[in-house]
């Protein structure tokens, strides 16, 4: 349960602002987190914050309203480090929302055995996440060792890195992994360094070669609404390879640090501002998630 000595997250807008334009049918929010304050979902002892109040059913209702307002029919629940490697809240979310249109991304340690990976697959979890930015329980060496077993099960790797700090050491190894690699939050670039920064350029090369995927998510974490400061980075990624870009809201915006609480509708508006072509929008919002996460097209 919540700990009064630990900061509590803020509730997002419920519902958010309706976007100025709705996405096409079958659109997918590929990055959201599910939280709940219930004894059956124990929080990790080393967490930096507690979720905002609400039991599982309350949070499911908030998430459904968020998706409905955005015009999203599908979603991917990314397990939060607030719950450590107990993926129960994410598995329960996928089960409650339905395996036809929802998937999960889990957390495991370097020592994850075959039974653990098989359990992820059984729960509708299609990938594991490595977090260089906030810290985590899985290392890149662990990923490299685990990759053949992930590939056997159709699992992929999702990574949160700082492009300017980490891409130089990771790019070659990422290109050699036998599983898809997804960088979320634009690989968290240094906006002050510009799009010509070496790490971001390496990301663009990997993307152009089809050796990675990138989530156009989390822009509120490095620039304020209406998120104009991230437009050039979004545009560069889409130009590099629109067939490997995904969109997500990052709802309900946990572990924000100093970033202001965003509105999901405004985040979707920012995507539409940069990506104006209807075919490219459909590719990123519908077709790419269907291909990566195994939804019916």
C-alpha cells in the first residue's frame, strides 16, 4: 500500500481534452502504465513515488476514458518499476482489457529463467524493458545473454536511454540483436544539442536501416506544452523511417520529476501537428503497432 513517507503521484486529467483531430480506426496508444493501490499488487520497496489513489477498477475506468477520448482502440501497458519485477498489475490489466486489442511490456532481471519468460507470454506480455534513465533491474549484458530465448518466444526489447549518453556504446550491439528493439521517448534526446547530436544521428541511422523502432512518446518530459520544442526531433524520426515509428501517451505520467502534468489530447495534437499526411498517420498509429504487437490489421 501507499507509504506516507514517499511522494504521491498526481492524477491526470480525467478525461483529457479531446484531440483536435481523431486518429483512424484501429489506432493504438503503445505506451501507458497501469497502477493500482491494492494489496494484491505490492509496490516495490525502493520506489521513488506512490501511485495516485485508486483501486484497480478505478484505474481501469480512468484508462478506458482516456483511450475513448483519444479515439484509441488498442493499447500497450508498460509495466512500471513502481512494482518491481512483479508484473501482476500489468498482466491483470491485459486480461481485463482483452487480449485482442491489448498487450503488455514486462520487467525481468538478468537471471530470468525460461519459466519466467513463458509466464510473460502466457499473460499477453510481448516484450521486456531496460531502463537506463531511471535505473532498473535488467542490464544490457543481460539482454544480450537472454536475446536468443526472447526471440524463441516472440518477445522483443524496449529500452529507455539518453541518446547523447548511451547510443554510442549501444548502437552496434543493438543492430546485432536477434530481436526487435524499441526505443521509447524518442530515446530521450538532448534538445539543447540539436538534432545533429551524434547519438541522435546514430538513432536515425538505426531507424533508417530498419534495425530499431522508436516510440514518439514522452515529449512533455523535455519540453513544455504545446511541445513545440520536440517538433524537429519527431519530424526527423518520421522522415528516417515512418514504418518503424509508434505513438503513445505515456499516461498517467508517473515519475515526472520537474515536468508539468501534460494532457493526452494535447500530446496527440502535437503528433498531428508534425505528421500531417493521413497515410503516414495511419502507418504510425495503426499499421506499425499491428505489425509489432501482433494485432489483426
